[in-house]
């Protein structure tokens, strides 16, 4: 396979409305954990997070399912966990943060599903330069014989259908829409796609904090789509007070990068119980996460 590891994934730029004109494909935007699935020519399976980290041991159920794929296959998509008929991001984060021993248990109690939205390689051929329309057709054909837990996300070129999805799917945990040019190549590391969210807020899992845990200065977060720690902007007095009541005792230390500051050491929290906050992300060149409130 010509893909080099780690794979640089394609990104999306936020928009406030669907683009005009034709030539677009629309997909539901899943609230999960970004994952590249590779099965190389030797039959080895590697699962890679958006950050480039290898997370194969965290998802043994998906690794087992991916072993059925033809050799030389690479997929891009989102891993999700369904609970009560909707996507449970907190459960996804539990899966992503699990140790090897804990992962085997969670694979049974919180089974993962993989929503594939792009084909990066097939039979050892790098497909990233192909137009989306062709990659999509190949993806659907490739996954058709297998079924859950590896499935292609829905996709439509009909604007009215996309708007119906946008209006009706939030109850299942769908964040909005991802919009792609039918003739567009897969451009890793660039924001060539568009994303239309229902709001500028979403849930994140608290994995740590900076400063005194009794009144932290900032929270360290895992956002939907990736488990890489992100340092929030400084907390408001009200959120800082709520944090003192909501956060469990730290269990260790970690390092995360804060925008404009650099690497910071933070107090790491246990993976369970999961603590959720609502965050707002700005759209400046250096995006930051503002914690709105604890869930």
C-alpha cells in the first residue's frame, strides 16, 4: 500500500448554510471518534486516530471486523457507540481511553460501530486522487458484503434530502452535515470539505485540568472526532466553581498543548466516571474551546 503512516486525514471548514449549485454530496456528521482503518498487504490491521496515534488495542471488536476486509484496504470514518437509539459520545470516549484489558470488557458491554465515509486505498491502490464520486461508489461496493459493524455512512446528492436529514437526525446524535464536492480528491491535512452544524456548541469529555483541581484554571478536553487532549480557554468564575464540585480526584499527570502557550502539564482524571461539559468553539485562525457549562 502506498499510504504512509500515520495518515493525514481530510478536514472540514464550518459553514452556516448549504452551498449553492450542484455537484455536491451530503453526509450526516456523526458525533464520534475519527478513525482510519487499515488492513495492509500482509493482512495486519491498524486503527489510527485523527492525531496519528495507533489505537488498535482500544477497539478489538473493530480490529476483528476489519480483518475480514480485503488486503490493501484503507478507510476513513467515525467510530460510534449506540445507546438508547442515539450516539453516545461519552461511551465512545470510554472506549478510546481504555487499557488493553479494559478494552476487551467494553467491547462486549459497549460494542462499537464504524461509519466509513471515505475510501483511501483499495487492493493496495491509493485512491485519494480519485474524485469523491468514484471513491464513494467503490466504498459502497467494498463494504456491501460485510455489514455491521463496518458500514458506509448514508450519502445523497439531493439537497432536499440533505435538509431533511439536517432537520430530523439530531435526535439520534447526528451533529449536522459534511458536504463534499463530487469531483473533489481526498486532500489530507486540508479543510477541503464543508461542515454544517446545528449549533456552535457540543459536548466534550473532561480528561484533566490545569491549576489547582479545587478551582482549576482550564479543563483538558477530548472533543468529538479525536481523543487528542485539548486545553480549554480560561474558565469563567461560575464554571470554575462548578468544576470543583463535578471533578473527581486526579489520578496522574499528562501533557497537552495550549494555544498560544505551548505544552502544559495537567492533572489527569480517571476514565470513569465520565464527566461531560458543553463547549463552544470559536472560528478564529487559532480555534479554542470555551467551556459553557457542566452537563
